[in-house]
C-alpha cells in the first residue's frame, strides 16, 4: 500500500516538473484556441410603477417585442465588429421612433403642452461626451448628442442653439408635432387635474410626490461593450410629465444619467431625475468600481438600493463593465429592460426580478 502511495507521489512530482519546464511556446499551444473578446449590450425603456395587473397581454407583448427589436439592433452592430457607440445609437433610435417610450415620438409633455427632449452619450475610451437639452425639432436627440460630442468643442448644448447646430450639421429636422401622441397628452391633462387638488401648504402647485412616485418614467437608454473593449452609454428622454420652467432632468447630465469609462463601466439611468443628479448616480457606480475595487453588481446595488433609496429617489440603472458583466438594478416595481450578454443570451424583463 505504502509503495503504491509513494509511486503516485513520484508521478505527481514528475508531471509538475514537466509543466514547469514546458517551453512558453508549447504552453501557449495548450491554451484554449482564441477566446473571443466579450461583447454585450443592455437597454432600458424606463422604470416606475409598472405592474402586471395594470398591463394587458397585448401591451406586455408590444413592449417585449420593441425591447427585443432595439437590443437586437444594437447587438447586430457589435456582432459584426462595430463600435459600442454605434450600437448605442442603433438601439436607442429604435426606441426613440416608438410611441411606447418617453423619448422621441411618445415623449411626455411640459406643462404648456410642448415636448422638450434631452439626451446624452459618452465614450468610455476617451471620456468624450455630448449632451443636448430642451430640443423640440431634431428627429433623433441621441444622434444630436453624438454630433455635439464629435463635431463641436462643447459637451452640452440646449434649446434653439442646439437646434441651429443640428441644422448646420445636416441632421434630420422635424416639426415639433412629430413627437405628439394622444396618450401623453392625456397623461398631461390628468397630471394638471391632479395638481389642482395637490397644493402644498403655501398653495404652491405640486411637481412632486405622490404623483411622481406613482409615475412611469419611460426614458430610454443603452450601454454596450464592443470587441475592442470599448464601453459606451447613452440616454434619451422627454423628461417628466408636466415639467415647467425649462426643467432639465438627469438624462442629459454626464455623471448622473449617463457615464462610461473603459476602466470601470458604462451606465444609463432612468427615474426621478432630480435625485439622480443629486446622487451623481451613474458616476458613483463607476467610481465605486474604480476606487473601491468592487464588482459592478455590488456597486450598482449599493448606489440604487442603499444610497438612492435612502435619499427618497426612485428609478433604476442599466450597466455593463469591461468584462461583459451586466447589471440592471432598480427600486421601483418595474423597469423595461433587455440585454444580450457575451454568450449571445437574450434576456427581457419588465417587472421586479
Ligand atoms: N430621468 C428622467 C428625468 O428625470 C425621467 C425618466 O427617467 O423617464 O427627466
């Protein structure tokens, strides 16, 4: 028996020695042949009080179908070797063109019954970024954000100036009515009605809880990782129903609604924008990863479930890191979301996990 043990031990020692002394070239050859670099994409179509009991089977199917179409459009770009920025644009444009979401067509209305759109995009490779706010005449706000990033020396343009720049750059311009939908007009009317009875102690009109807490935000966003390890994030929105005074939310604010850095992750937010700005939500997740060296999912969870919730904010984020790890974190009853991971696995969700 002892002799057998000794024999096994000797065999082990010999085989270890052989691996140690194996020439580098041979060791290379025994590695699994060319592991493909990871690619991945995640989208959201807004968070909020999205409950199964309030949704018909047709509505649910329509959302799922559009989410799949959007995420697939972006993934196709990545699969064909394209850049994460192009994937983000492709996915977001599908949602901007759908009346289901609060971005592009289907954007919510301001108190005065106008559509004022906001968008931003960020490139994780060089930390370049572009953003626009309060625009009403540019067909694709996310495309304008990208044009600001690439064709101007600025990061953020607003209102008529941003529109003049879009026109100069040859972007497709539309009549403001292009964004109009009956459904969003009805939401505005309801919000104004409700506001009449929800005045605060000084008789000021309410643009806050409980109306906002029970609303569906509907902003759209996308984060992507391409085969060169480049991350990108983008967000596009109509803001919040019944907004006034040229209110600007988090969606066009780099670091709050959108952030991407190749050393950590790419993030897009949706929710009650004021809290996302104050909590610098998107950047906070990336900073936690970079400085505290914690994984993406832990960083997102801490920022959304602990910090944002403690502040009283509601909403969620989607994020992807340089290894293709995905996070979809929210503290609302639902968030429209979809992803295709590095294995090519499609995942679509609406309600809580
Ligand atoms: N975050 C957006 C805003 O505050 C709203 C949304 O997510 O739908 O403007």
